[in-house]
C-alpha cells in the first residue's frame, strides 16, 4: 500500500475527482470519492461551444481537439473539482499539456497509464499505484467492483436488447453505456434510471429500421446523429467505444478487466473486438467517427483496409448539430446500403 499517512489519504474523502476518460473508477469509489467524467459534463452543459471558446481565449490553439478544450474550461467552472486522474498513455496525446495547464491553476493531477502492449504486470502496477494514492486496499476495491458490476450487467442487457431484440434506439444505447465511465457520480441514482428504462422496454414494440449500422471511434461531438439516421431508416446497433466503457467481460479479476478493455490499446486489438461484434450483430455498414485534430484520424486508413463492410468516415470538430454536407454524405451512405 505504500507509506502515505492516514492524514494524506483523508484529503481525498468526499472530493469530486475529475477523470479524462474511463479509468478504474472502482478505486475512486472505494476511497469514498466521486468520479466525474469531464467529457460528459462538458458535452451536456447548456452551451458546450462556449466552453471551447473560453479555452481558446485562455490560450489553447484553434487546431487542438475540442474535447480537450472543453475539459479545461469545465474544470475552470467547477471549482469543487480540484483533483484530476488523467490518462497519460492510451488516450489523447494532448492530455499531457492539459494536465500542465490545469496544474498551473492549482489542480492536483494524478497520472494513470495504460501500457501500449497490454502488459499485465505494468497495468497491475498502475492500478496498485492508483490504490496507493487513494489509500485503499484490494478488499475495498473489490467491494466497489461488485457493486458497479451489478449496474454494468443491466446496461449489458440494454445493449443486448438493442441488437438482438431491436427494442432500443442508437441514442439510448449510447447514453446508458457512455455513462458507465463514472456512473454519473452516483451509482444508486444511475441504477434506478437504468431500471426504469428497462421497465419501459417491457411494453416496447420492435423497431422497424431496416439498415443496421455500427458506430466506431470516440463518442460523437454532434448531438443529433442517431436521430437523423433513424429518421432515414437506419439504426446504430453497435457503439464500439461506449460498449467498452461498460467493461463487458465476465471476469472478477480487475486487472484482467482493464486489460481486455480495448479503447486505450492499439487499433489492431480494437479491430478484433469490432470484427466479432459486426458479425454477431449482422451489421450492414460502419460509421467511423474521427475527431478533428486527433491522431486517431490516421487509423482510418487501417480501419478501411481491415473491415470487410462499407465504411463511412465522419469528422467532427466543435459541439454542434450535423451540418448540411455531413447529412448529404449520410443520406448517400444509407441509400447505397439499401
């Protein structure tokens, strides 16, 4: 556990802890803290575009990912978030500079790194260091994992009802899965939302969209993509990264769970999971979303060569609705699939 004193450990109690992407939140909950996925807070704010502009006024360049800028301004506005767990390997390369600019204003930054080659020993060491920093032991973390897994299994059921029973739309599939990064900071409340949604599905009729789509890449920064597709007779039955946020793996081994989690690792490992799901879910076409100014745009070259289905690559920059050009491209893609 290391040699941090009880007094040092207690500084984390009741503190809201920002996270830049999915990390082992079991550790944060075990410490009695509240994880806050800053991406979700940013994109659901009343005016996310304004947050991007604030970061640019503070000095962030125009040609930097809008998610990074949104996270920066979100932390500035939420003065109760003074601790941040930032993923330094396995996510956005701009996170390093984000950490430094937040440290400049007094935010305590805790680094966490996913090993590129999925090395179990290195990942176990990172989780142990995180546990040491938060002053928790394996027993407490395992209790938190068991509690969160109860909710994850219910969200897995929402995903199954999406592709197998055709009862769930693409947006709801996205929404409940993406919130498994932090469980909205309150697992009990989030679980009730999930239970209520599942209860409503008992009265639902199967959806009629004929075209089955996969969405791969980071969650979209535009908020009307799923509705637009469904208006045109297509539905997303597989959200790649959002599904990974639910850690859809039946293992009690925490280290193995985050080793199987595909998002932070290389594109070839991700494509193994993607290919399996495309076949299982009987997908007709793939939308690959690439955020502007993100290194993952380069991976589109590999995606197109490895996937055997039609692929439409969409690029998004700032929080907004679909523009006319993107709508036309989506229309043409759906028409081709029909």
